[in-house]
C-alpha cells in the first residue's frame, strides 16, 4: 500500500497503519469538510 511517498510494508504493525490512515483522513477532512457522515463512520470503524 502506498500513502503519499511512504510505503507501508506488509510487516507494518496494524496500529501504525491505522495511525497513518487516521492522519490522512484527518487531513482529507480539513480539505473536504462536507463529508461529515463519512468521517463519522471512519471514526467509529477505526476507533479514531
């Protein structure tokens, strides 16, 4: 999986992967604030 220019390896711990995803979702939500229902779901799904 590729996030920006950082490569997430198969051996990357789950906690670290979720942390990266949460960070990207947070930045995305700042750029696109109209999708609040999606972010609410993501917070529940990832325990963000």
